[in-house]
């Protein structure tokens, strides 16, 4: 028992002396609204934290795990984590998780709406587009700015969703692409739902 207590005190002492891990020098966390209420996005404070499992894998066979281009379609803006956090806090923007349901259920970016890449072109009405006989009419102030993400720089689900949305009439200039996806989000130790 004494040995366990000593180890516990050493671990606690090490954690207490850990350097704080901020998102930026001026931002320790960001609060985003979700259907379940506000969620604080921050980074894991354990200075020894490491990603494990599937997120740590670096070399998967192509196809299906081919490196995606920086820009998935002409007119789409590629963004990083800080821009994505800003969009999560913007009531006029929607962050879309384009992954299949099992991946979404395994952990997602707080505040993201699940819209699988296979459904994106058919659900433009949820993004402010008006249904039309030939698809959707996506112009005017009601059309939301969106950010799409999936599993990481090797995942083709959000690039496919972006291209399908554009083909269905959604304006490319309203689409942002978080290429880093869940792999980079997790690598940076940012908050994930369900964890």
C-alpha cells in the first residue's frame, strides 16, 4: 500500500508541474454551443500525452487511404484548427462531419453536425438551399457557410462531399475544408466528443 501511495504522489507531483497547454498563447480554450449545451474545447493538459491506435497509424494502403490534395475542388478554402474553432463559435456557420456513422460515433469535434459524405448532396436544404425539380437552388443570405472534415489528410470522405455538394448546386466559395480532420485534431490533443 505504501508503494502505491508513493507512486501516486510522484505522478501527481509530475502532473502538477506540467506546463499548461494552450490552443494559442492567448487562448486556453474555446466554448462552442452544441445540441447538448455548451462544450469547452481545450487541449489535453498532460505533457506526456500521445495518440494511440488507429490515429497513430501513418502508412495505410492507397487506395483507399491516399493523401488528399490541399484543395478538394476549385473555389473551396482549406482551413486549419484555429479557423475551424472560429467557425464552431459562429452561429452563421456549420461544421459538418462527413464521416460514416461508426467513425462519428467513435468521437467527433464538439459542435459538428453529422452529415455523411454519401448524404451531403441530398441534404443541402439543411444548409439553407431551396429544393428545386433538378436539385437545389443555393443562393441568397440563407445559405450557410460550411466547413467539412473527415478522418485526416488521407481521408477522401469530406473532399467527396465537397465535390458532390458543388455538383448539386452548393456554392464552392461557401465551403471550407479542414484537411487535418480527426487525426490532426487528436494529434493536437483537442477535445473530442465521447472522451
